[in-house]
């Protein structure tokens, strides 16, 4: 009994000593993280493209995003940095600290990388100042500009990236009147839709034909079996 009590006392003393030893390291790491300068991610330019038509506006420049009158275009922001290698934390914040990491597996920003590194790219969100001219719509995993009417509007882009402050940039969008290019784009889009619809009907016809052939084969096989049984 006395031996067991001594072991418990020694374990408690050892835990207290370890905690006291970690305090200076934890305080130093926290101070270093607090003193760190957090820079915003930089938005270099914003582009819009689809069906071979592309337009790009440099932030703080005189460029405008030209949006076709009748054709949605996909948005893409060019940022600096384009991507970073950030740590994948272990989830044990009571022991590791996560940020700052106390396990000796910190990434370049002091965050926990006990489970390795992952590549992270900035994520961008967009907003239009006038939805009567251009609307921002999310579809197929991307953000699109959908022209509504001729005119100009301001596109606000917000970029976010772990370990960086968010950045906000604005560019001017212009939607002109109908042009020959718009007519060609509408024709291309209509042709693509027609091809997709025709392909769908073709697949359905093939499936029905195959099913009909299988049913006829089963009928013939059943008749042959009945004849042999007689």
C-alpha cells in the first residue's frame, strides 16, 4: 500500500515538473505568434472566360472586365501567393497547442503539422454592385458572371487564405449591347445543348432496343423449353 502511494506521489511530482518545464516554451511560442505580422493575401487580377472568350482586369489598373451580352463567363482570381503548404493539425490542442505548435512539428507559420502538410489555395467570393447589369451565380463548382442588361457595375472580390488576412479588391465590369460575337456564342451554346439532348435520346433508344431484344430472347427461350418438355 505504501509503495503504491509513493508511486502516485512521484507521478504527480513528475507531471508538475513537466508542466513547469513547458510553461516557458509555451509562453515563448505564444509571444512569437502574437508578434507575428499577418499579411493580407494579394489579389493581382480578376478574369472571366468561357467558350474561347476571355477578359482580365488588373487590380488598381484601368482595365475593365468585358462581359458578353448573352453569355455567362466563369470567374477566376489570380492571387499572390497562389498556394501555400500548411500543416494538418493533430487535433490534440490540450497537448500540442495546435497554434502555436508545441510538438516540434510546426509549419512555416507556427501551426501544427503533426499530420503532415497540405496545399491550400486562396478561396474567392464575389459580389456585384448592380444585379440589374450582372449577377454572380455559383454553378458546377465555379462562380459565374451572368449578364442581365447593358451597363457597368462594380465587382467586389474577397480572397481568403489560412495564415493570411483577407483581401478585398474591386474591378469594373461592362456589359455592352448585342454583337456578332454574342450571336456566335448563342449559336455555339444552342448547338452544344442540341448535341447533348440528341445524345440523351440516342442513349435512351439504345437502352430500350437492348431491353426489347432481351425480352424477345427470353420469350423464345421459354417457348423452346416448353416444346422440349412436351
